[in-house]
C-alpha cells in the first residue's frame, strides 16, 4: 500500500474532483442557423424529451433533451443542426449533412 500524507491524499482527491467537474460532452455536430445550411443535405428532424422524473424541477435535467438531440444527430452522421425548439422538457432540431 502506498503511504500518502494527509496533504497528499487531499491533493489527490482534489485533482480527481476537479477532473470530474471539468469533464463535459463534446459533439461533432455544429449548431447553426438555417441560412447557413442552404446548400446542405437535410437528413431528419431529431426530437427528444427530458427524463424529468417525478418532481420535474431539477435544474440538471434542463440540458438533458439538448444532449439527446445532439447525440441522435451524431448517430445520423449529421454535421449541423438547426434548433426548432429547445425547452426544459424537450427539444427538436433539423439535422443536416454539409460536405464542405
């Protein structure tokens, strides 16, 4: 077993906590305006609802639908999305493939 001083243990735990807080999901799909995808290929309309649970007030769930829409657009090999609606309970976006 490795012997760590209390200060070293605190530093190791602090680094682990900061690493966990700093991690976030990045997407290969760009959020853009409709006029910028005029020459792109429309793939599909992607929708999702937040899993809000019984209380429906938890602030962490606000981005749940947004994340689901972006993940689904990636699974369709979309390069861009144009948001139609982005609300705390759900979201919808048009998915496009732009070759340039």
